[in-house]
């Protein structure tokens, strides 16, 4: 005789299946600086719209990230960053480091090279964020060492010297800080200068595929490459010390060039939306908006929508585009601005609860602002006004500037304060 399942047993099995399905939900990915699309905007929803006075709940904190300003790459069950003299090592060298995503436990470290000690102590140490692709992770040291390592173990696979091997040139004295782009079978990077302004390498072995020559290029800045699709043409958009440029992905041909006057450093990563390119530079330069226009034979030209506007200048905290408005720090003053993308018109400027340079990311209609003094703030991303939704001071901050760009992924806020990594729960419902 066939045995029938009792109603309570049936309900229990269904609930178990639903729980298993939810538990199997794939983890989100933030594989490089400012996320896969370089926008600095998370796709998370259902997040807190107000923080408690003490800040959101701390999930875990860990040590071993070393000195530096590298942000985080988060893929699968691992978090990756770059740092000098991590507390888990016995020397001053620069290391690529991996941590467990759920607990923060250090997993492995791989020595990349000597520490960067040029200039003021505040300018020293690591600054490039790793880029993860399948089973490989790529980093660039301040000295221009592009290194590929194994995701699981940290074992080195190959390395290329951007200056010595490719003829690269830095546009200032602060070392390389680009997070490379992995596009298909290629690693695309910015050695800088006239010989190899931009270069594409085989991601498996580092062999050169093509290089771009930009006449009179002053050298690499600190930005990372964004991608645009203009008609049938794939374009790599980058900014060097000479200003923004567009490179044809298929062969590295220089498609367009928008030179700017020489300045101390050019740092923010450009924002690409459809055919638009918004870029910004600090030290009195400003922000400008360009439109990429398709032409026959896979060519692309640019039209200037508006020229450099000093009110949109940003040193190194970055700018984000939410809806039709851009948000970022005014130079490095800790005064966040909101401006209309298509006109550059300032809607508001507000100091907020922190001081010094403000690194900004966005998620679920809110701005996550990491001030140089260690204050972490949540504000509404709205052109109407600056509305503060909570703030707290991140533990461990204060010894050096808090310049690391925060990451919001899968309901968690990740913050780095030099050797320390911290993970906060920012989901509206809380809990797992």
C-alpha cells in the first residue's frame, strides 16, 4: 500500500526546501575597484535608511591588511586587498592578501615587492585595489609591477614591469595605483607616457597584445579603465595625467583625446553612462562632460557638452552617478556636492559630520561617505538637499588618513582602516 505523507511533514519539507533555496542564493561580486562596471554604485536594495547612533551592527573585524589605501575586491568566499607590512607578516614588504568573506579570517598572503616609502608618510604604502577574474587575481604595485596570482593560494603566475618592460611613465611622483581591467582574454592596463599609454596583455601569461601611443602623454594618473559601447565599437575610457582618452578595444587605436592643462595629479576614475563620459580632476581643474559619437569604420569622436567646471573638482575620493546627478567631494575638503549631470549645475554642497577628503560610494538611493578622519556617514542621494541618515567613527581610525573607498555588497558594508578590516550589517531587516 502506498504511504501518504502527513500534512505537517509536507509543510516541513516545503519549508526546508525554501530555506535551502534561499541559502543557496549566489553571492554578489565586487571584483575590482568601484565594482565590475567601475561606477562605485552597488546594486543592493533593502538596506537601512537610518543608522543607530552607534552605527550599524558590526558583523566581524579582523587584522592583517597592512598599511595602505587599497580598497577591496570581493568574489566568491574571499576578500582581497593590498598592504604594506601586514601584522600577519614579519617584514615591511607589500603583500597581496586574502580573507574569508564570512568571518574575516586571514587565508593567505603573497609578497609582491618592497614597500612604497616615497614622500610624506601619509602618501606611502599600497594604493591599488586587486582585480579578480576566474581563478586569477591581478594587482599593480606603486613601482609598476603588474602581478598575476592564483586566487586559491596566492601563488604567483607571472609579472610584468610597466616601466621597464613596456616603456611606461608615471605622471606624478606618487606611484601607480590603477586597478587593471580584465576584458575577455586580456588584461588592460595604463603604463602611461607616449610609448604605451594603454596596453593590452594576454591574461594567461602577460604577453603584449597591443599598445596605444598618445603623443605627448605626461604619464599614468591614478584612474582605472571604464568600458563604453559606442555603436559597434567597444571603447576603453581612461584618464592619464594629460586628461581623458578613448581607445579602441580591438586593436588599441587612439580614438579620441581631450587634453587638460598640467596639474599635480589626476586621480578619479571616469564615469561612463551610454555615450557620456564624465571626468573630474582636483587641484583646481574641475569636472567636464563629453559625448562619444560613432563614426564610420569603427571610429569614435567626442563632443564637449560642457568644459571643465571648477565647482566639480575632485582629488581622490571619487564621484558617483545616481539617477541624473553626480555626487562627490569638493577637492578633498570633506564638502560633498550634488550636481546635475547634463548641465554641471550645483544643487547643493554640505560639509557633513566628518572632516577631510571624503570617499563616496552609493547603494539603494543612499551615499556611503568615508571621511579622512574615520567618520563613516550615510546620506540620502537626492538633489533636494543633503540629508544625513546616520554616522559613526570607525574603530582603528586616526593614525593615518582614512582614504579607502568603502564597499557595499550583499547587505554588508566593508571598511578598511589600514591593517584592520571591518564588516557591518546594513540590511533593513537585519539577521541572515
